[in-house]
C-alpha cells in the first residue's frame, strides 16, 4: 500500500470547507484550466469535462495522489449562468431567476494519479427561487457579495432565504462538492472516511 495523499484541485474556499468536513488530511492545488464551454456542449458535459481537466491539470505535480476535481454549471431555460463577477451581472441573474427553477450540474472527478483510474459523477440539483423583490436582491448582494458563485446564489449563507425549495440526492452538491459521492469514490480507492 502506498501513501495516499489527497489533493483538491480547486481554488474554491467553499470546496475546501466542504472537504474539511471529511476530516481527512488534504492539500490544495490551483488547476490551470480554461473553463470556457465548447461549442454544442451541454452544461452537464461541460461540468464533467472541466472536473476531469482540473484533476488532470495538477496530476504531474502529484504523481501518487488521489486528486479531486470539481465543476459546477447552472442553467436557466437551457442557458448557462456563470459566475457573475460583479454587482450588475449578479442583479441581472437574480432578477432572471426569481420565481423560476434553475438546474445546477455539479460534476466530480477523482483521479488516482498513480494508477490512472478516474471516477466521475454528476449530481444535478434543481433550485426553485422565490418571488423576491429588487430591494431584497440589493440587501442580499450587499450582505453576501456572491460574485464568485454560479448564479449569484450562495445557498450556504443568506442566499437560502431567496429559495423556495431544493431537490438533490446530495445536499452538498449545490455548494460545489458532492460529499456523499466523493466518500463513495474514496471507498473505492480504499480510503475509509470513518
């Protein structure tokens, strides 16, 4: 049995906090990956491709590690919603989503860099947003500043009050790292979480 280091190929603070819940030692590496969707690629395909690409991007520097790659793409009426990057885009996204359902595709890849074995999964989450007003949008954005979150909705914070309901097989998928699926993948690699 070789020593198994775990590497999170992500700069996301949210994913780091989620992975810490498993109480396994891990390190974080920033993957250099172009996150642009390919022509005619579905949101699901984009999320899966990018999760794999992120894991593979750090593999040369971690040749014996188990590497976790993740990606999330939100979709409203077939149109991907990216990270807003700023206030005006966040306002536009939140106005478009109110009273509607948004599908979040959260993809996960676990790469055993030593053996080349790659496990992948995509966990869809549907979120129904309430009919909130413009003033609520402004107060929420001022409080949370979710400009680095797909769809501008930081569900693990104050964004929860904008939501009517959530449907998913894994409650952590919406935050960006489906821990139930990851635990199963780690077990497949012989890593006991508990």
